[in-house]
C-alpha cells in the first residue's frame, strides 16, 4: 500500500493531518480503525490526514473523544479553531473552546460593547472599521462576524451559563455606526439585562482609579469549578489556566462589581444614553 509522505510545515491544515496520522499510527490503528471509532469513513480520514479535506469542528471533537484530548491544551478542537480563525489574537480560539463549555462567564470591556452582547449591525461596523484601517481583509471581517454569531448561539442551550458583564461607561458613550446602529445596540443591552441568566452592570467614569482593570478581561468558571482567564492588549492575547494567576483576577472582578452601578441603575443609564439625555 502506498503511503504519502506528509509535510507538516506546508500549512496549518497539513500539520493537523500529519499529527492525526502520527497519533493514529502510534496506537497501531489503521485508517479504518480510526474511522470506526470516530464514525467517519476511512476515505474521510485519509483526506484529512493528507490535507485534501479541511477538518471541521464536529470532526475535531470526535477525534478528541477518541484520543482523550477533550478540553485539553492538546485538543484537535483547539488546533481546528486556530486554523479556521487564524486572524484572531493568540489564545483566543482556545479561549472560545472553553467559553462554549463554561457554566459562568464574567466579562469586563472598555470602549466597545462586549462581543457576546453585540448586535449583528454593531459587530459588522466594528469589523468594517478594522478593514478600513488595513488591519484585516474583508474576508477576515466576514469570518469574525460569523464567528461571533457562533459564539452567541453557543450560549443558547438547555442549561445556559450565568453571564456577568461589567462595561466601562465608554462602551455606551463611544458611538459605533451612527445613531441607528447605536439605538439598536442599546435596546439590545436592555433586553439582555432582563434575562434571568445575565447580570449587566456599568462601571461609571466617576469611579476613577478604583476600577480594577485597564484592559478587557474574560473569566470563565468550568463545570469542575476550575477557572480560565483571557486578557488582551491591542496586539496580543493571553490565556491563563493556573489558579495562582486567575484567582487574584477573580477577586479584582468582584471588587469591580462592588464599585459598579447596580443592574437597575445601569439599565437607567443605558436608557438615558439611548434617549440622548446627558
């Protein structure tokens, strides 16, 4: 039987396929053996290994289940997301994999409404702004908008996560896309605040130096109560899973919530901004 030589350096997709073959052969499995375990055909396995067919999220999760990589840093799901969303900051595709399984999500954002709360019009306007600056291509902009829609859809499940959001007041005051886009976005925030599994607070300008964070921060609690943190700057993202680093961030988040407006007062501020009241 002819065996193609794989070049993992040819592309991220080729590296995925080469790794899949290496792990399969390490276990002494044929392509037929792996196909039976993953419920895919041996033809499909061969096509992915030889980079003739791109991996999918469903395929990657099936392979992770077979190899015992589910929820780990070595997962094929993580590698798939890095292939599919290569224009995203380092660490973010892996973070999203955890986000889809989290039981609690805590967000802090400055300047822009957090992605999980953005309307399609708002999200598209932000992406188009990046295109105009030359930071990403139009194709990457479309990818970001559709990726965000996938993340939002993943929160709608039988047992949805508890989502706690603190937005800096600048998120409300910074106009994105004109009055029409902002009116729809602010209306969406009010609707989200009424949902039982969401808590929405605004960190007002007046708290000044008492604000705990100066950069956007995402904190996740997983089903086993372990914590994951993700923070990013303009050019770099960083995922942290070590408890010694994440627990102080969780403490700082609790302090921020104490300083922020209550949800009722936050909704009142959102309505004021929406109506153009200074």
